[in-house]
């Protein structure tokens, strides 16, 4: 990774007293694949639109290469965007869609407007068509293309202008699962090949983890955590991040001393430290980090209340003293059986209490929560916060 | 059972369409009638279409209509499109509220829109006048002359255009808004993201997207503009007249086949516009439905080709040429209207031989802006509203009295109208203008009974025939309170100008009684022509000059001025107080007062001339023009002989109390 390209300092966005972004600070490096991740209404699209120039922050600064660009209009930024649902121009064919940006006269170094020669335009459009695997589709109308093909045209249309930064607003939201996986790889490949910065907005945590160099988790107009996918998954900063990224059991605990946390009146070894003595904390235990053992050998003992076969593993819900956990295991334990569990020290992650404590990580209403999760991933968000105004 | 139901509903639909389209079809058929009757078919002819294109009143109003419609459409389309775009950048609640507000003017009655616009313009002109006076005085006191603001503004082309723009904008917004709603909101962002300024993005992306909406909006606006009568009527003032207004003015006297012809053309052109816009819409819908499977048409391939960058010069040239043509036509019009001296004349429809206008313009170089009003009362209210800018008007006797009483007429300098000496003594020193200070008589005539000899037993010589059960169901009551009550007064032996309420109520009782007994077939003005010519009614009351026309078309008709006497009327040219073009007005009045002009008018209109020489020479003139002798009986109908005229009484201006009694009685009759 190299030098910093974009910096947001204390960016606030408010519509009629409704604060959509609350003092966002963010640094984006050159040639980085950065993902803004969060549920709908978290402010990720607004952040993207501020970077793209479609919205001007109410307060705070946007710096590009060290220059303040708060009020520079979109057409003067060396940033291009792939929009939600692509926003291809319906009255133009594939070729003309891609050539659109090239046909606009641009100011050269001396400030004079210059037009690209027709041959140059043709060369660059054909080159882009090759990169996105759409050779031979030049004359097609955009309405004659499949979703994935339209997606590629949108990417080509943006990239043909050779931007320094490409913004992608939920670009894969409208595609089916299989196509989505392919396009994830495709995007990663294109980013590597073009050597430019991608800023990617999604609410799909798997997508974020799979593609990004850096993930920015947002909620309620604030950044909850910035880090590599591994950091975000393994060391979530609070209950929100822990819950949003993957599955988590989040349990109240008391930090008895560094490396020793108490859950349900039982002490567990852990790797975390730096908390106050007897501080009340949130403890995250990932479902796959729990080992099932015979009841008499377990650190905790509970009853299986629900089993779901998931192919690679079973998702089972276990009741420990009235608190329900999700555990992923390859061994079947039938409903009603008593089991014991063991957790290794590196399977326990301790977080400070936050405003999100107590909101997430309880599986007592498992089935409903599960539906919610699958609902959220089945379609793109129609409108992010504030767009309507 | 099912099948039976179907037939019933088909029948109803068929009847409905018949009811909707039969009148229009009839009008179209009669526009090809060789004769000039609207009831009797005399063979196929394109005669009236030919006449139409020679009728300068119509051609001028066609030009005005097209110009107003085109300009108003262009302005309203641009304004409405941007207004719609503006609406869409607002929040949903504000936008919906504003769209509702936008719909109100379309629902609003045209008459309210028209009157309110008229009031607004007149109010503005008044405050503008005050401001201009103050400004000019101030400038003068500062020693400057550079900019003199006009102090007097009147209704005219400008206000007409503004009014049309105003009522067209909502239609454009209504058509553009749905296209904007359908458009992906990210498209504009995408275009700007790719390097367009907002304006470039508008031209390159938004415009092609919402173009169907703009085109259909423009088409509807254009149709509305061409069609509009009521709003134009209130805002056009004296200087301009749209086609619809001209047609309405022409129907004042009777529906000539010329009107049928122009209505047919108007109907067809609006039909074509509507068909185009509907076909466009249907095409687009099917295009959207079919998606990929559609084949491009030749037109679209051409459009596609033209839109390629290398054909830019073609597009530029075409746009330039169009703009030039448009500017040229506008400037020709403004040249024609502004640079030549002009006289503004307001008269009645079909009330002049239009060749006279051409002759006058050729000999003097003065442009005649000839407009028509549909009644004395309408003219009066137009003058009172301050919206008119006429020099010469041609009101009837009683209205002249009223205008003089209200100091609205300019005393005339008869030395500038030498031909006024040719006016026969009978038409001098009449009660409405006893000292001959304000008027130059134009035409005169009498009111009498026209009846069908084959439908009535014996000759009619009394007004009693109008109220006689023997003619039940065959009498047409003249649809004009003054004439209808006046005749009843005469029959009862009273004066037509009585102010005695009891006498007027007696006259009303006479009519009401006959009405209850079913003597009257109905009330009629213009319909008299069709009814009488087509043998659909036996007896009617009408004006002598028009009765002559009817008698030419139906030989069974006869005319009589009953023994109880009748009304005789006279229309005279007057100059409005402070008329702006007095010199030209005098030239016009002198020209019209000449014997030649009187002969031509008498022949064309059928009403008698007040010119002594013209009255004497008319039989010879008729022989010259028609190649046959004028029937002396016909001459006596046109020009009532002195002994007949003796029996006739002219209307005087009635006091307002009497006028309102007339009105309320007349309205009462309508409800019984």
C-alpha cells in the first residue's frame, strides 16, 4: 500500500436536522480496495456520494491528494462511479454508453477544452470491451443485455475515463448468487489490472470480507470499525460489528484479570487484557469456535433446542441457563440431548461495553433472526439514507 | 341471452358515436355544398374552400392563430419542461403538493381563467400607465429624452401570447412529469460523473429520456392553443383575433358554408395532431413491451444516422434554417403590424364586402385591422374594460345613445368626411344623435315577418300571426329580449321605447301565454336561416336584409312588415374618444361613406345603405353584377319605402331599470 489519496475529516451530513453522517474521519490509500459496509441507512452511500461530489458535506473537509474538494462538482473530479442498478443510458447502445465520457471535451493541462479523436475513442472503447469480456456486443441496446452484462458495461463506462478512483454503489446487488461470486472475482481482477482505488459500498458482509483490503463498518452515521477483513472478523470492536460480521454469541461477562473472563459464574482463559479489574464486558464467542464434548466434560452444560442442517455443518441452538447460543458443529446432537462445551482461549474475544450491548448476539428467537439475515441479503437497498431528499 | 345483451350494448355505442360525430359529419358535408344554404343541398363544390383562402379576415386570423400557437407552444414547452424538472428535485411531499396546484388551472373553467387574466392585464396596464407617466415626467425634468416609456398599453398580441403560454404550461408539466418519474434518478448523476456539466447532462441524457413526454406535451399545448376560444376572447383585445374568435364573429349573422369549410379544416388539423400524438404513444408503449424484438423503422434509422457525430453539420444546418424561417415569419408579421399606419376597426361578422378593405389599403397604404364583436352589449363591455384599442366602431342606434351619454365617443370633424354629405336626409338628426355630431350612418334595415306561403293560409299582415294557435308549433320566437318584447309592445299598441312597467308586463304576458299554448316551436337567431330555408318552420321574425337572402334560397318564403308597424334600426360608424389613429380613422370613414363602397356593401350584406346615390343606383348596380333585373319587391324589402318606414320606430337607449326588467322577464320566460 502506498500514500494516502482521499481523506475525510469530521464530515457531517445533515438533512433538515436529521444527521445522516456524524463526524466521519476516513483515510483512503492509493490503489486500495476499500469497502463501506453497513445496514441500510447507515450512511455508507452518503459517504460515497460525498466522495463522488454528488453531495457536499454540511461541515468537515474532503481532501483529494491533499487538496480540499468539498465543492468541486462531479464532472471535475477524476473519480468515476458505478451506480446502483447501473444507470446505463437507455437511448444509447453499448458502444456509445462506454464512449459517453470520452466524447465530453475535457480541459487539458493548459485549461483548454480538447476533444478526443474518433480513433482514440474507438481504441479505448474496444480495449475496455475486451477487459470486461463484452467484445461483439457494441451495437446491442442495453435493454437487450443480461444483468451481469449490463454490470460490465457500467464498469467499462466508468473505467474507460481512467479515473484514479472508482466508486461502486452496491454493484452486485441485483445479480443472482452464482453471478455475484463470479463478478466478485472479476472486480478484484480488474482492480488489480487497472491499479486504481476502488471504494465499494455493500451491505453484504461476505462480499466485503472476500474482496476488500480494508473494511469500514458503519452504523447510524458513524464508523464503528476500520480494519482488514481478518481484524474485523476476529477482533470486532463492539457488539454491532461482532454481530454484523458473521454469526456471534455475545454474552455478558466480567473481566476478573488479564486473560481471565467470567461467564455464567465460570472462569474462562482468554487472550485479551487491558480492562479494569472486575469490569463488566461483552464476550464474543463465534459459533465455530465452540467444541461439543460429553456433558460431564464440558465447561458449560446445556440442552439442545433446535437443529438445522446446513450442508457443511449443523447449526444447533443450545440453552445455557436460559441464554441461547448458536453453535456450528459437524456432529449431530439431537434435539433435547444434554451436551457440554469447551472453548479455547483464542475462541474468546472480549469487548468493552458499548451502546450496542444487549442488542445483539442472543439466539433465543433464532428462527426470526435467521429470516432477517436472509431477507437482508436477498436484494439491494432501494434508497440509502437521505437520497430521497 | 348473452348475445342479446351484446347487441344492446353495441347499439348504444353505435348511437353514442352517431350522436358525437353526426353533427361534425354534417358540417363537413355542407362545407362542400354548392349553394350557400346550410339546409338545402345544391351539389358538390369546392367553392367555399376557394373563398376561404381569399377571405382576408380568416387568413389573417389563421396566421395569428398559428403564430400564437407556435410561439406559445415553444415557450410553454421550454418553461413547463424545466418547471417539471425543478419539481422533481424537490422532496416528494412538496412535489405532490405543487403538482396538485399545477392541475387546478386545467380543471378551472376557461371563462374564469379568461376573465381573471383580462382583469389582471388591465390592472397591470393601469399601474404601468401611472408608472410610465411618472418616469417620463421625471426623465423630462432631468432633461433626458432617451427613453420614453409608452403610457398606454392595451390588450393585443402580447397579452394573447402570455395567456396562451400561461394555460399551456400545466399541460406540458402534466406530460413531462411521468417521464421524469420513470427515469432512473441516477442517470443524471451518471452523466455528470462521466464529465458532463448539468446542462450537458440535460441535453445528452435527460432530454432523450423525457423527449416523448415533451413532444406529447407540446402537441397537446399546440392543440389547446389552436382550439382555444374563451381565453383568447378575453385577452386578445382589439388588435388580434384568433381563428376561433373570427369564426364566432362570423356566426353572428348566420352560419355560411365558408364557416363550415374553415371548421372542417380546423377539425381535421386538430384530429391529425391528436392522431399523431396517440400513435406516438402507442408505438412507444409497444416498443417498451416488445423490448428487443422490435425492428427499427426507416425514420428511426434516418434519425439514428443523423444523430451520428459526423452528421453534426446536417443537424446544425437544419436547425439554423428552421430558426431563420421562424425569425423571418415573426419579423414579417411585426413589420406588417408596426411599420405601416394602421386603423383599428371593430364591426360585426359578415358586415363588410372585404374587397373594400383591400381597396382602401391599396389606395392609402394604411393597414386596416378589422375585428368583429358579437353584439352591441359585448362591444360595450369590452370598451368599458379598457382593454380595447379601436378607432372606429359600428354600434347600433340605441347603443350610440348610451355611448354618447357616457362620453365615450369623439365628436367628428365632418370636413374630413366629405362623403357624409351623401347621407340621405331621412338618416340625419335622429334621436340618438340629434345634432349629427358623432355618427356616420353605415347601414339600416327593418324587422319584419318572414313566412312560408306553402305552410300558412293566406297572407300575413299582422303580428297577431306570431301568437295565433292556427300556427301552433311553427313559429320561431326571435331570441332577443328587445326585439321579442318590442314586437309584442307594437302589437298591443304601445311604443317600443316605453318605460311603463305595466305595458311591458302586458307585452310579456302576451308572449308567455302564446308560449304556454305551444305556439312557439322554439327561440332562434342564426337557426332561423336553416329552419326557414328547410321548410322546418312557417313563421319567424327577422331582419329584412337577411330575409332577402333566405328568399333567394327558398322561393316559398315571403316577407312583410305588419300593419301595426315595426322596429327599424341603423348602425353607424363612430370614433372612440381619444382614438389613437384619428387621421386614418377619418380616411376610413370617408371611404366607407362613398357611394361605391355603399353599393358594394349593400350588395354584399343585403342591408340598405343610408347613401342617397347608392339607394338610387342599386338596381342598376345589381343588374351590372348579377346580369339580371332586381325584383322591385325585393328592393322594397331591402329598402323600406318611406310610407313603410313611417310606421316603424327606432330603439332608444332604455334606462337601466327598464333594461333589468327586460332581462328578468326574458329569463323568466326561459324557465317556464
